[in-house]
């Protein structure tokens, strides 16, 4: 080997049993962890292995499996769920590992304009796709085996090309198939491709994943061991263990890697491949001669003397013949290599199969990744379960010994040999050396460090920030090198964040990313505009540096342009006023020139301007290994129960009555029968919705009680879809398959829609030739909050001369006016002034078209402020149902406003759109930027996504105010409240049955008249722009405290456990048929969608104090609202006695 033929390992990506990262894998090896575990009995049963078979003598259920093989970042890689499900999990995970390997190496995964990247990979045969073909063949016959979709998803030929396609890599892309030695052979050919300059970077590795794991029947003399363990070179070993794994290494020519400051983990000095030929007992039997020749050739290519070897990673099959042949081949190979001979017992010997089992086509890459750790650190890791050598005399006279404890080799010249043997005689050997010292200087230390992070979604960006903070706390790399790596070695995504802080404060700023240390923007693509208004040498230096990074096509000016398109980003060198979408560099500033330019380019990048980081290369800065992208991975599996329907293996159950023709058997069939009984109709299907069938709250209650009695499951119908619940979804909930976790806040369908809506691009904000109008557009005017907003808009002195245009769902204007009058009457408000109110008829979902067509452009001319209150307010529906009226309507409304240059909007959101930020100490902070609460319902999510659209709208000049009410109390004067609100239905139900849930949850609430007045008054104050107001009282009452006050006023109830309260309400509902009780019996207190934490609400406090207003909900105000409800037909039977008996 010389400097021109050495190849550097600069990155690793992997998935091994009990190790999802290289660091976890290496740590397990140091500790001697054996990651072979018993396959769960349920998994075996599902795959057709009966309990009797699993317990039979000689049946082995121990294996090493990769965690969560069915999970995949399908959305990240642009795969629709149906297509992702048809791709073999080992190929999906290999794609993820390749991305991670490139990120760990500090190189952009997208090579469209960068170096040529090759992919060399081998894969085991696909159990997964064989099962899919088998399932289809049972219905489609032999034609199923010609299904191109399944062939593409599982064929080993397509794994490497899939990586090249999805990552945009244009170098060689080939499958390397030599059975167990495939992945190490792939490394050999990747090295040759690099040295022949076919590519500049190479990905090499393989996948070996048998999914699902099914166990096996031990066969004496076979390959697999008697107990599932692999005790290679030990006399007790009876074979190998069933393992799995995915691994890939990123390779570069050593000279290139050192010049670019890559993180060199180890150096490949040489490699060789060959076959045993015909001189062996059989096709599957190995030959010591063939192996020895390949080992000797690898050492010769490497220029390594056997005396320099300190560790040998063996194939280590664990079979008596395999161990004997390999040990003899390794000894003979070292003897045949020439050079200084190895001394007896100088070289440690081991195999990773003892830790993770046999990983099939990934066995070689698993051994290589282990050997990289040995070469880099000098850790001679223990060989687990080794006690007595199979051939003690041969081993004792050889250069090898087997370490049983972690040892440390401090020899800087240590060399490592890796060997892999393929069934069929294909051998591969690689020689590794420790990494050399870096030659490229680290980035210079600066008082302030600037980190650039980006991700597809805000959730993933926050996760990446936390991972990076944890890494910085480890203090493994200089902050300047971390910044350099993020700048040159990461893909740019839409959600962007720039964190600027001294090195010792970066971690804290990343964990709590808020201004001024952290700026976060959802960036569209912006084009750069450069205005150099200053003269002199310094200004020209700045111009030259900026153009090198921004591109020569950058639009240039000598003065600040008076107007620019919305997609332009302006950098001014000279004197100018700072404003959004503009960055000013003072030309005469005495600050460091490089720092000024770096700050400007970071800001440009933050706002979506493409920046060529290579143009900023000053010859310093090393790439360092950093946390990789935090994929959002979801279940992608086409293996349903029908695939595993093996005759004779299903557990025997008592015979059930036969089901009608066409009705599913099992749980789904039983639920269909129940639904048909409840609804009094036949022909109900799996996916017919509860609402479409005519479901009522009383029917829902009856179904819930039946399900609880039959299956022991307390079903929450509303969390199972509400009106969109189906037999299929109820069955899924009963089985527990739909239980949500913190990492999966919504269903897969909702999650995909959320990410799609976060990616929506708003049109540019037009510049008006005439001043905006002075009238107001109000949406949601016939709703509870909207009615009070209309009243306040008509009363407010600031809008005395303004019209209010109300969007109303109505047949015509007369019908719309009648709806406005009826709503006002219902809530005890005066009739809206017909001279100042204009009715705009139409549905909220069509708002853009309606606004465009009304009065031949009248709204575009007259509207100066929009108060957007309209929404589909149902807390029990999923995001998919609420999206059109809530999220998409907001998007289209903003689009219409921006096309006509209407910049002012007040948006009525909700506290349900808030989540607890890191460092918030259990409070919902009163700020615009909010994390998505993992437990948020569909309504809260729809408002959260809408707020993100408003964030985008604000970036180029729109004036946005966000108002987040919590629970809404009755009018302080009249008690008028919304009889559809769950809060009032819950309180009424409690009073009616004389009991309340013993739940001390907080009630963040404010009266409706104060909420509406605050929106109108604060919404026209200049200081409200950019703010989010939490319209609740800071001194929040609690559920228990409220009922204590009511009891003191003559309306007593007793506190009972939540489950008992539900039973009481359910029994009374069934006795009376009362619709309010029927509804509330199905609810739990968390269905109020109100936060169970403290809520910060200080921003409206000065306004409340100035006007002597108190937003608290006390017993008196509650009784006033209940008396109002008693006059409503739905509540008359519940509340008449209660309100008459309470204190007046």
C-alpha cells in the first residue's frame, strides 16, 4: 500500500440486533453483549408455528433480529405507503443506513452537483417478498410470481440501484452476490472503483434480514446450532446462530479524505477476493487452500507483514468443519504472505457472529464494522462464550489467541485482518490500519459560533436540535468543526434554524430554540438580490465573496431597489434600513470581514437562498461525525393475517355460529352483527361510518357498553373516529393495535396530510397601488364566538365608519341575514345593524372563490382587515375530516389576501394548538412558535398547522395576530353561552346526576364577551402584530374548586372516580334517553381538549387591568350560564330543578 492506493473509511451506517447506530454496536462489542434472544411466542404463532411445535425437542426459537424492521421513513424518501409496503424491509433499512452513513461522513446525500458516488451492495434472499408472492399465488396462481412490483421490491438486483435513485447518486451502482461474503466482496469492488477513479465516494455493504423470524428445527451436522448460539472456535459449538443485520461503509481515497478533513475511522490498506475452486469435498464445503491464497493476496496488496497483525475478524461459522477449515486457512495464509512472520499468540481472533449471529449477506460488513472499531480504538473486544478451544493444539501453535475480556492494543502500527467466506466458495479478505493524524486544520475558534440546521418538518427539526445538543455536551469535537460540518455536509430542507451563541451556550440554545439565539424559518426558495451602495475596497471584497457563494446570476444593484418581488431576498452592502427579507452589511464596520459575510450568508440560507458553502472554504474546518437525521418512521408492512394462514396451525377455539355469506369471520363479523342489531338494518360493511349510518350519541353509548361487556374493552368512540368510526377501526381499537405513543401522535394518514399541508407554499404578497380598504371581513359570524365578535366590531369606536362583511353559509342574502339575527337572539345579543353588515353567502371551504367573485371585486377593494374565526369545531374528529374547513380554508383565505395585498389578519386559534416546549417547566408559553402536542386531537392539529401557515405569511410583510381562547365561559352580564360546548354539557350532566368526576384538572377559561372584546380591541393595536394572546385567566380555577363553589351556592354534587361517574351518566342516559347525558357518558375529562398544565396569559393582562375586567370563572358566573342553558330545549329537563334550587 502507498498513499495513492489507501482508501479511507469515513462513515458507517448500520442496523444490528440491539444496536441501531455504530456507537451502540461498538459499545455492545466492548461489553461482550450477546444479542440473541427468544422469538416472542405471539410472533411464532402468527407465522404458523404452533405452541406444540415451538416447545418440541430440537426446535430453536433463539435469534438475533433488528429492532422494528417494519418501520420505515417512507415519507422522507418519497414513497407512498402502498409502494413502501411492497419493498423488502432489508432494502428499506439499507436505504436509511446509506443516508446515515453519508451524513456521518459529512457529505451531502444528494450528489447531483457534487462528487460521483458509487453503490456496491449484496442482499440476502427476501423472505418478506416470498411470503407476499405466496399469498398472491393462492388467489392469482403462478402469474403472481411474474408480478414486476414484487420483483422490484424484493429482488436483490435492485437494492443498490434503489439507493442511487433515491439519493441522486450517479456513480457505479451494482449488486454483488456471493452469499455470506457478499458485503465484504462489495467493499473490495468499491475500493477498486475508487482507485480506478470511476467514483469519488463509494457506499459498500449489504443486508441480511430474515423477516419475520420463525425459528428452526435443529439438524445435527447442519449449519445452524443446537441452541441458537454461535460459539465459534469453542469445542461446545454446534453451528451458527440465526442473526440479521444491515451495514454500509462510506469510502474515499485517503488523500482526498485527508485534504477535505473527513472523519477517517480506519484505512483499508488492501483487499482480495477469490474462490475455492473444485478442490474441496463439495460445493458448500470450504477449502483451507482457497482461503489461504486470498488472505495472502490481501496482505500482499496491503504491504502488511503478518508480524504487524494484532487482530483477525474471522468468518466464524461455528460449525466443526467450518472452524477447522478457517483456522487452518488463516494460519496458512499468514505463512504464505511472506515478510516478517507472525509470532505465536500475537494476534487476537474473534467473530461478530458470537454477538449477533449470522447476518447472511451482511455477515462480512458486520465483521468489517467491528474491525473498524478495533483498528480505530485498539480495543480487542472479548469473544463471548468462549471457554475451551475446539482444536487446542492447533490454536496454541498458531499466531492467534481468543480474548475473553476487553483488552487494549496501544501499538500505533497495529493492523487488522477481516475474513468472510461465502457458501459456494467465494472468499474475501480486507486489511485495515488505524486512521492517520488529520492534515487539515480545525476551524478557528471564534467568540460566537453559528450552526445551521434544517429538516422536513418542525418536529424533526426540534428532534435534530436536541440530538445535536446532546452531542455538543459530550465535547467530542470543536464547535467550529461542528458548524463547518453542518454547513458543508448536510442536505437543505424547508424547516431551517440558525443558532448563534458562544460555544459553551450552544447546547442550551439548541434545547430551547428561541430568539435571539435561535431563529427558525419555514423557508421557500428565494432568489438573491445584492445591492452594493457603498464604495471602496472593503465593499468590493464583500461583493466578491457574496457573489462566489450566491452565484454569478445574482441580481445586482448600485442602489436599494424601491420594490422587489416577494420571492427576492435582498442583501445590502452599505447604509439601509433593516426590514424582513433584507440583510444589511455596513461597509465601514470595523468587524471581522469573514464574520460579516458568514452572518449574511447564514441569514440568506435561513430564508431559503441557495448558498454554495464550498465558496466559503478557507482551508480550515474538519468534518466531524454528528447525529444523523431523526427519521419519522412508520409501520409499512403488507403482511396481514392472510399471508400466515397456514392450514392446521391456527389455535383451536370453540366452534362459533356460522356467519352470513359475505360477512367477515372473527371480531369484525361479530361487530358487524352488533352494528346491524343497533341500527336495525342489514348489509353494514367494514368501512361504513357511524355518522353516515345515522349514529346518535345514545346509539354510541349502547355500542360502547356492549363492547365493554363482550370484550372487556372500555371503548372511547370519539377517539376511535367519532362520526367517522367504522367497524374496522373499532376492531382495531379493541385489539389495541391503534394505541398511540409519544412518537406517533397521529395516524399514518393524518401524519402524511399534516406534512403535506406544512409544505404548502403561499403566493407572494402583492404590492397595492391604492391604500387598503377600511372594512372588515369576518368568518364564522353565525357561530358562538363569531356572533360576539360581530357585536364587538359594530360597537368598537375604531370601526365606527366601517362595514363588516360576514361570510355566512346560506342560500341567499336574505337567508344569511336571517341566520345572523337568529344567532344574535340565541345568545341574547342585539340584532346586527343591517346598514353596516353585508352578507357574503357561501361555504368556508370555498372562501377564496367566494371572495374573488363577490361584487365584482368589491372585497378586494374594501377589505383592510380580516378576522378569521370560522372553523369546523368538533374535538372528536380526526385531522383528515377537519382539514378542508380549518386548514385548507385558512390557506386559501391567505392566498386571496396576498394576491390583493391585504396584509392584516386576526386569527382565532385555540389553546389546543399549543404544546409544552423544552424548558417551559410544565407551562404553555405565550408565544407564537409552539411544538405540536403529541396528544393533540384533530381540531388542535388543524389550528396548529394553520398557525404555521400564518407564520409563513408573516415573513414577507403580513401583519398577523393570533388569539388562543381556552374554554369559553358565558357572557358576564347575561350568562349566554354555547349549549354545544362540552364544558357546559359536562357541568349540566354532573348537576343532573348529583355527582362530578373527582378530577382536579385546571379550567383555563374566560367569559365570551371579554374574549370577543379583546380580539377586536387588541387586534387593531400596532403592538399586537406578531403576538399570540392566550385569552384565559391566569388564576385558573379547577374542576373540583368550581363544584365546591356551586355546592356553596345551593347546587351540591359528590365527587366520584371518573369511571364510576361514566357508569352513573350512562345508566341515567339509558333510563331517560337524554341526548346530553348520552353524549357525556361517552366522554372522559381529557376530551375537553383543554391542557392539563398551567397556561401563561400575561399579554392581555394590562388591557384587562386598564378596563377593570376579571376573566375568572366562579360559581356565580357558572350559575348565570346554567340559567341561560335551562332555557334551551336540550337542557330544560336537566337543569330546571337545579337552577331553581340554587341561590339566585
